C-alpha cells in the first residue's frame, strides 16, 4: 500500500462487532440528527445456509476517501479535503444540489429537508480538536473501532482490507477505512438483515 502518513483513517474489527448499534446511536446523538438520518449506519448481513450459516455486521460511515467522489463532484467546494485527509463539509456554501449523494458509491452524504443542504460524518473534528476521540470510537462497547494515522493503523492491523463483499470496489475512491473482515464478509453470498 502507498504511504498515507499524516492522513487520518478508521479501523473496524468485524470479528468483535456484535451489531449493537451503540456507535450509531452515539453518532446520532452527538450530531443531533433528525429521524431518518444517520452518519454511521450499522448493517447486518447473513451468509450461507444451514449447517454453515454466517452473520456479520458493518458499522459504516464516511470513509474519508483519498479520491472522494463527493469532493470531486461538488460544484461549490462545500465538500472538501482537510489537511488531515478527512473529508469535510461547509454548510455555508452548500446549495443542496445532492451531487455528493449521487456520486458517493458508499451512499454516505445525507440530505436535511429542514435546511435543504447535505451533511455527513466530519470525523468528529470538534472532539478531536479538543483532544478527544470520535464519538463512535468512545461508544463502542467491544472496542471494535479505532482511529488514527492511516499508516499506523495499517502497521497495527496488517491483515486488514478495504474491500468486503457488501462494499463497492475501493480502487476508485481509495477509502481511508481498514477492516479486519470476518471470513463470511468476503463471500458474495450475502443477504442484508432487515431490522
């Protein structure tokens, strides 16, 4: 992998994630999100059939991609890359055109009906600037989520991958999210559980 020193990323340990959605709730509370809007969304998937079924959870959020489609297609610069590699959003110049939503292969940006603009995970920039952790990381009961310098995360978790079956090919956007994947998450035979 190419060095990404100074770029922040997330790490997800699927082997320990039990799909409790505490990270999802912490994110929703921290960002005061309305009903129907999530910046971190835990999805659960079933694989296989008896006698060898499988299940895994994916707590997805913005991957703060190196080649972020939302940034590339934003006509006003409301979506932009910060010096730490995170993808940020400037509410004051967003025109609500939804180009970010239309082009993000991960379906991350959300549209706020009340303000007619989009929004997404900002990697809890306010908490980090105050010396804290992203809300989702602190909330995770099983410590499945980590954040930090991307290269340090790669070194700490050499088995981690970018691609699992439920995600689009990472070679286009180059996400800054690493996943220690369950074996079942690598098989194309999956069904999303409806909660």
